C-alpha cells in the first residue's frame, strides 16, 4: 500500500530560505502525522511554457533534488513534467487527481504566492478551501523577509547577475554553486 504524504509545493529554484520555511513545515507535519515528507517540483520552469521565454535558473533539477534531500532530509522529492497538459489542468483537478488521488497527500504546504492550474487560477486561498472540503490539511507560509525585502528566486537571480554572490548566499541560506563538466578550450582563462 502506498504511504500517505505531506507535500511541499513549489518550483524551489535555489532552494532558498523562503523555501526552507515550506520544507521544514512539511517535514514537521509529516512527523506529527507519521507519514512521508515530500516536495513536489517540476522538471522545467512553468514560465518557459506559459510565457514562452527561457528562465535562467539558479540550479538544475538534480541540484534542487540534492539540496532538498541532503539539507531537509525529506523522504521523497517528486518531480513531474510541466507540459501543456499540466498547464491546462483545472486547479481543482490538480488538487483532486494529482495531489490527493495520485500522490496521496494528506496535508500540503505552499507559499503565499503559489499559483497552479489552468491560467494560474489556483491560489493559496482556493487550495485551503479545497483541502478543507476534502478533509486534508493545508498550510500557507507567509512571505519570508530579509532586510525588508521578500526572499524570492527572482531576487536571488538578480543578485547573481549583478555579481552580488555573498548577498545571494545569505538569501539562499547556503553557498551558490554551479555544477558542470570542464571543457577544455584555448586555455586562455589561466
């Protein structure tokens, strides 16, 4: 029989201190309910399909998975493709079919700005109402602030582009890193 889960919802780019609030809450509730803790993320950034523009990412899916597993000790990191079918899924179906029936969520945790479902019509208020109707728990984490500014992946990307790595590291809660294969070129960067 499949195990029930407490699931943190989000893309989790950077796995920053705002995400930490969601992931820590999911882990704590899972321990209280004696079930698995999980995070649900997507294989590619939704904006790429929704708005048709590439989104520079702080880290790759394997890196996000590694950070979440190692730092937060979640039982599972679930990733699903963000494709046209998922993009066009009504928000109620996302909750009923995906979260509850397929993934066996008994409690979900999301951020204050989480949107989902067709045209982003699902939001934290609707998620809480639907979860109450279905008899499952739902926590909405308020914005995490640092020096009066909401911590976000967008802000961290901006800091990295500006070369403000130490400030980005503060918002990440860990050192920013890049993983890749070294490719030898003209060896001009020595």
